[in-house]
C-alpha cells in the first residue's frame, strides 16, 4: 500500500478515503489519530490490523458538533452536558452507555462508547466532510504516540492510506478519559484536562486504580491507554522515584554504554550519561508536550536503558506519570 502524504488543505481527499472505508492519520490537539468511519465496522477493523492493536482495546469516537453525540449514546446525563459545555471542543473524552449504531469493533464489545470533540481545525473539518471517526493514536500498538506527521510515517508508512501533515500537536499526550457510566464518575486516563478541573465542574470524581497501577489479571480495559505496557520505546525504561539529588546519584552510579536519562532541565550538567530533557521539573505542560518525542529520540539514538526522573502526580503531571509508568512496564526503583 502506498501511503499518501497530504497537506493541511487537502482534507477533502482524506474525507473521500474515509468514506470509501480507508484509514487516514489526522492531527488533533493531543496526538495524531488513525481515523476510520466509526459506524463502519469493517473499516474500523483495519485500524486494529494496521496498528497491531488487540481487538479488546476500545476506541474513541470523534465528533465535530455536540449534537452528534445524541445518535451515539443511549443517555446524555446532566454531568456529561456540564463537562461538554466546559471542555468541548478539547482534550476530554467522555464514556457513556452506547447506542445501537456503535459497532462492537469500536466498543470492544463493551456496552459503553467513548466520545470526544477535538479542537484541532483539521480534525474538525475531516469529521464534517466524512462522519464521526474512530481514531486511536496513529502509531504501532504499544509504541510512543505520534505528535507530528514524521512520527506517524515512521510507524505507519505502507500500512494506511494517507497522513495529513498538520504540524506539531499542542498538548502532546492523549485526551483525559472520564466514565460517567459509573457513579461516582471515574477518571480512567489523565490528560491535559486535569482531575482538579473535572472535580471543579461536576463534583466528586474518583481515580481508577488502573491510572497508577497495572490492570488486574483478567480485567478488561474500559478505556484506551489502560493496557499494562504502553507508550513504550524499544529501550528499557526504568522509573526512578526519589529526590533530585538521589536521581542524579543513582544514574551516575549506573552509567554504561547505551544508558541514558530522561530528565529535567535542572538535571542537565549533573549527569554523566546522555540526556533527553522534557523541560523544567515544575512545568508539567511542557513535559507532556515533549514526552513522546523524547521517548522516540531515545530509540533514534540507540539507547538500550533509559532511567526516567519520576514526575509529580499533580495537575497535568498525573498524565505524564501515567504515560511514563506504562512506558516502563511498571518497572520502578524507589530510592525513598
């Protein structure tokens, strides 16, 4: 298969591919998504084959107008409306009981569907010209998510019909996912919309155990991004918990060929191994924006082991922690 590289003004060509049952990688404000017609089960199946994604991992349906959600869900409760009014279009996915038109391929056989209204104008236009789109991240399953068109091409060239080059994504990590199919609502995946913002809008929101811990044996993923190992480069990532000084000391004691550090700006100049910085230690938004590019850089440089400076779990930092702990396959060294 030849993969077309489309410019930002060639959205109609991408829409025609979608309407014919094809796959198109599109930019969103979070990461690039691999899009197919969400109401066409056979087209959605192609997403799983192209990514090598397990069929039990549900997808997110992307819409271009809030009115579209009424066809996709069985109920649209008041709390969901409040969240939509506050954060849509934007980096929030809401899970609700699904309507009968949602194919099982999208919901992974669950009785719920995840819906998002992206703010990226290219994604918005593509949905307008085609249909609601099922769109997980446009990368090989388990690898770091793509935040620019080159990342997509590195993983998906020859596997999909087209890539729309819309430049760099703004947020850099996938959307926040909250389920309103339970009471109280549960945060299933942290992102650019923070837990604190959700609670300010609708009151009590609990954090699902799988945000910070692996799924239990036999437990089914109710949201994308809940699998045990995810967002992972080829290098072995090891998360280091401890003070700034103890992180630097530990990494320097374990320097060797192929060893590098995923660190903060404050660590630079103190480490005796190659470094990839994700920004300042207190700048969670920049960390989120740079994280997946940093993990891909580790592979491009041929590092075999990457020691990651553990982020804090407040605000957007919770999203950064969630991605790194999964990139590490929950391999953590706690120096405390």
